[in-house]
């Protein structure tokens, strides 16, 4: 695996290619570092990132990446800000801009912020960052182009502008109003093409070199903190997993084949997939379930086992060597498992597909999904296989439970559908209609 670098307007793609083995990623936003670290790159570099329009990268996801053994570097822009805030925890900052934020010489985010275009035009910057203006004006002063007082006036004027309006034409146009003489303004304008300092670019290139040097040295990471798994981190992991790439339509059809086989097939695969997700995320033991969740879980257990009377429950506990304390522990653990299922409900598909591959069921289910699709297409049912009348839907449900699964139809079909991985009861009904149409070879037969 190569090193990954989040970069936008600060560097061109060719800069990364020339600097070494780096995989460029778009400017970083919240969740991106977490998802990148899950791919176990050699290192992660942060140059550019979003300050507005998207949530900014979270400090804790950077700490998680570091705790998982992935070195994280920062420089130039958003990377410099986060490195200044997290260098004491092991994030490695590089460059003058990072040092200025670390030492308190700079404090405002707008020092590095720019407006830029979309990826299609290479994130072309449409404004000039304040850090570049400061360095350029300082260089103009040492080069004899500006005297100290005009340099300070132009610097103050630039700082007063909204970051998206900062540009050299804007500064030169307002120079006279800031007390800068015409001769100095003309001299600055003529000097800029060769004298302009792009400090963000210089720092970004220095970071790439530092990453290469650190990786070549093979120096082991020394973790300077203990990563604490919190409730907020738990929610963040679930949200981040939800926005990862969803399976293709063909993959969804394969999963439908698993779901339609019922709880005996779906349940074990789901448990293994959940273990896979827990291992990948590093999730700690789930938090204590709320009392109402434990009560709901106990009610579900009693309903599932037919323990409607207290005496029935007591006899069952006795037969299973459970006292009150161990029964409460069993209920709490089941409630945690239900909470985990809910947390990963929308992001479990990829892990399920991997489990099917390892169990040997993937090829069989994929083949059946293809044959079903071809049969339904031949019958003119390539879309929804039969959203017909409510009466017909009930009859098909009965066929599915009694004939396909060999069990009575449950009172709560929507609950059953969720437990075998369907998002909604209507998604379940569509899959059941498709199954009925496939098994009965066409829409003309009655269930």
C-alpha cells in the first residue's frame, strides 16, 4: 500500500508523482482520514482540507489513525492547523506555516484558507492565502522593493479582506488608499511574477520529502497517548461506515438471495460480518444498553420462545441454569448485539459479501441471482416483480413463509424483514415477489 495524501489547490498531481509513491486524495473532510486509515496505507499526509461547505476533518479520527499505527503528517493548509493542534500526540507537522501555528505566531484559520474550483479543473485557486501574502511582502521588503511602512500597510489591508477576496490585483488596486506610493506599487507589481513566494507549496513539498525520509528510515512509531473509545466516536464510526461505497445493484441481488433464505442462513452470516466490522473498526465493548432497550430485548426473547407467563419464564430459566443475575447479563448482552446490528445496519453489505466469499456461498448465490434476473426479464418482470394488490401480496407472503421457509407467517412481518437484512417491508415484499415469480416460472400462476 502506498502513502495517501489529501491535496487540492496547493500542489499539482505531477508534484506528487515526482516526489515519490503517493496516492492523491481530494481535500480532506470529516471521516476521510478514518476511511483512509482503514485501508492501512504506509502513511497519511494532510495538505488541503475543507473549512466550510463540508465538515472539517475531526481531530479524533487523526488520533485513531495514529493509534492504529498509521503515521499522519500535516503541512501547508488544513494539515498545518491540525498538526499544530495534535503534534504533542504524534502527528508530524512540517514547514514554516505549521511552526507559526504551533508557536502561536499565527492563530486564525483564514491565514491558510482559499477559494478554489472543483476537481475537474484541478482545484484551481481563485484567491491568495494570507500566509503567502505575508511571506511575499516580507521578501519584497528584504529585496528592497518595499519599505517597512508600506509593507505593513499592505499586510494589514490584506488581513482586513475576506479570505475569498484576497488577491494581488486587489492589493495593488487598494495600495494608494493604504498610503503606498505609486512608484512602490508599480515596483511591487513588476517584481511579483518572479518574486512571489508560495509558502504553502514549499511546505507541502517539504512534507512529502519528510514522509519519504521517515518511511525509508523505518523508525518505529511511539504512541504518546491512549485512544479512548467514546460514545461520540461510536456514532462517528457508524456514520462514516454508512457513507462508504455501497454495493453494486448486482451485489444487492446476491444479498437478496441470502436474505430470502431466511434467518437460519442470514443470522450466522450477519454475526460473522459484524465481527468483521468490529475487527476493522477497532470498536471496543459496546456501552451499557439503556434500561428500555433491555426491557424490549427481554420481551422479544420471551415472545420468540413462547414464554408469555412468568411461570413459563421461570421454568425456562431453571431448565437453562440461569439465575436472576445471569439472566440479566444474557439480556444485556443481547441488547448490545441488537444495538450493534442497528449501528451497522446500513454498512454491513460489504462485510456480508466477504463472509459469503469465505464461506463458499457467494458463487452459488451469485449464480442464482443471475438466473433469477434472466428468468424475470424473459417474463417481463425485470423491475418490481409484482407490486400487485394487497390481497395478492398477502398470499405471496403466506406462500413464502409456509412453502418456502416451512414456518407460519409472523405477526410482525416488518420486524422479520429487518432481522433478515431488508431495509423496509416493501423491499422485503419485492424480493418475495421476485422469488415467487422465479420459482413459479412466470406471473400467470397463482400463489
